[in-house]
C-alpha cells in the first residue's frame, strides 16, 4: 500500500501549515497522512487527530525505512541545518536516496528561486538538491521554487522600527514576496494531488516591491517612520556583526540583499495560480492582517 502522503519537517512552521491545509481545505483523511519529525513529541496534537506521527532524522538513515513505509508521495521541506556549509545538502541527498529506496513515487521539494549561480549563500544547497532529484530513479518529482515569505519582515523590521532606519544593500531592487501560508497551501495541493512526471515551478507574489515601498506601507500602517538606507554590502555585514550576529550568519543574511540587487527575486510568475486555482494574497491584504503584530514590535 502506497496511499500514504508524507510531510517531512512536520513540526516546523511550514510543515504545520501544510498539515492544516491537507486536513482542512483539501479534506485529506488524517489516516492518509504521515508527519515526520526529529521531534515527534511536538506532533502529539496531530497524532490525536489520527495522523501517523513517525520519527524522521535526515542524519540517521535507520529512521528512513520505518518513516517512509507505505508512502507514495512525499513533501521534502528543506531543513534548517545552516551551521556549516554542505550539511543541509547532505541531509537532503540522504533523504532522497531513502525515499527512492522506499519506493516513493513522487517527491515535492521546497526550493528557492533561480538557485543556479546565485549570490545567495543558501542557493547551492537548493541547486544540489534539485540535481540529486534529477539524478535519482524517482518516477516523478515537483520542485517548488518559493519566493521569500512576507513573514521574513518580522526578522528585519524590529531593528528598523526601533532605529527608524532600515539598512540594506539591495540597490533599490524589488522582490516579489508571498505569504508563507499561501506557499504551504500550494505545497499541500501538489502533495495531495495527482501531478506526475518531473516539473519545476516558481511561486511568486503578485508584486515586486522595493524596501522603500514596503517601509512606506508599514510606516503608514503602524504610525512609525522607517527610512530605507542603502549601504555597501560589506558595511551591511559589519553592521550586523556589530549588533551581535555571528559573521557567517551575517553574510548569509546579507546575501539575500545581494540576490535582490541582482534581480533574481523580482520575477512575477503565474505558477501559483496554475497549481492552486487561485491568486496569492497581495501584500496590502497581508499587511492589514499583520498590522497589530507589527505595531507591537
């Protein structure tokens, strides 16, 4: 029996949203869903609803066979192993080999936009994972190259609001961001669907907004001034280090700006609508819903 569908990293924020969409909007029976996690205890509420909760650790191959048993389709959510270069890619490669050995017929992978030759320091992990999928004997796979979440603003806006200045090295270029919940819905839709073969989609928002446009909208919503200040890339890195961020992590965060400056996240695609049958929510709608949280920063 390979009727089960698997969500890896199910205890994380993205995985939890996917489980919600599977069981609610898409009406998938909990008994058909496998939720895999290094921390299965965090999924007790889902187990109580009838979801199969299984221990799954990409660095422990002994967990693969029991976690993947009976699974026909699997969602591979990229991990958060960013402490050393190459660790996340190795995890993904091991997982793909395990899914292949278990006879899984279709894998959905959460990737990033245009990972080839990207200035984004996280991109090689995604590019390598896509290459591992292409080189595998899996009958089918779907790569979802997700644009950045609107929710990432909660990482960058607190110091910007406190200082009244948002420092960036993106050279004023735009980014077609999208809500995390919309991306989770798209992943759930493909996972629970019948898409076969091998395909890559880029899921963007409806507008490519600059930080100046975002700052202006947020400032108007919360009543606090936010000026966008362009700085050299190295200056941005050192500013984050001075604020207490470890330099390797500061360089990762700064590379998001380099990626934006290179115009690699400005493309607006129709792939989200093609996969889900609806449009992603625009930034103005997301901002209205999140204004109270932003105002509390």
